[in-house]
C-alpha cells in the first residue's frame, strides 16, 4: 500500500513563476469575464422582455446563457485570484467545490444542447404538433430536470472524492479537475469506480444519442422537403451545431491532456488548450445566436437603441 499524507491543500503548479505578467493576465481575464457576463445578460434580458421570444427555443437558450454566466463565475474569480498568489495553493474544500460547480456547468451545457437539438427535431419534423408537444410546462420541466440531474450527479461524485486519500498534492494545471485528483489518489474505492462508469454512460452517451438522433432525423427531413424547410433548419440549427462542435473541441482538448502524454507540448499552449472551453464557449453562444437568429438580432437592435 502506498504512503499517504493528510494534505490540506493542492498546489496548482501550471502557473509557475509568471512575474509581472500577472497584471497583464489579470486584466485580460477580468475584461473577458465582463464581456461574457455583459453579452449573455443582454440576451437574457432581451428574451425575457420581448413576448415574441417567449417560445421553447428561446427559453432553452435562456437556460444555456444562464449556464454560461454560472460556469464562468465559478472559474474566472479562482483564476484571477491565483494570479496574485505566490504559492498557488487551493484548499481541499475549495478544490472540491470548484470541481462540483465547474463540472455541473459542463453537464448542464451538454444536456441543454441535447434538449435544444430535440426541440429543433420536433419543430422541423412535426411542425403542426410542435406547440402541443413542446408546451411551456414541458419545456420548463426539461430545463429543471437538466439542472437538478447535473447538480445531483456531481454532488455524488464530489461526495465520493472527499473520502479519497492522496499520495501527492501537486496538480499540473491552473484549476482542479477530477482526472488530476484521480491520479494523485493513493487508491479509489470500488463505489467510486462504479459510479464513474455510470456517470460516463449517463452523462456522455445518453445526451449524445439524443443529439445524434435529432440531427439525423432533421437531415432526412431536409433532404425530402421544400427549400423553405431547409432554410428554416439551417437558420435555427447553425448556432446550435456551432456551439456543440466548439463544446466537443474544448472537451477533447481537456480529455487529451488527461489521457495522453503532453509533456512535449509547450507549457503556454497546453495551458491555453486546457482553458479553451472557458474562453470560447461562454462568448460563442450569445454571439452565434445573436447574429444568426433574426428575431433575436432585431430584438437586440430595438433593445440597445431604445432611448426612452
């Protein structure tokens, strides 16, 4: 059995000695965080204030935008505070809390994108029954389920992680993550391993099946129907597909760093790729939906130019 020590904190070693660059990095992060909050909040307010946008697609979008703010708020303050730390230590409690919040946000994002894909499938494949199938009550129930499922899921994971014993406390990243803690753990219980398998199946493959089924069905319908239906599918699905592809790219970078030997990759590039999801996803969603959906674009213009 490996020697274990009762560690009270973890060291985020990827920060290294950044010297005076900390001020530049801090300024860049706080400006980017403010941009994320402003862009997402603007669209949320526009959707809430405009009755024409009180439709299932935009209600799902509101949930997605709230999650972008939630996910960014759980991570950016931690990253900014570490800029001015000499030791780059984070307590076990804060590390576990950050993991719970961050991975909950990732789960909500993925499940919300799956729900939005299903919504587009019903809208395009069953236009006459759409308002009956995707009524306001059902949409709110789906959103509530997505959030509760994600919160409960990762609360269970963190509960199991709290009982791990660690043989080291140096994390070669700028934030805490499950894979790094799993590597540092002296041993992992059978319950943790089993729940990890259940989590991988339920949280990764089930939403993927919903997304794949929905877009395959939409593609089949588009190949058989009129040009107008194709244009509707393209205009409403493009932002979702872009958000989904970007989300997959960000997750792939994170998984690759956890599973592969990336010691040959330059440190700065490795750090940049590890935070790709935090940088791009929260700003891509409001920009893509704001620019591509005419109803939101027009509502934003009226909202921003309203001077009374």
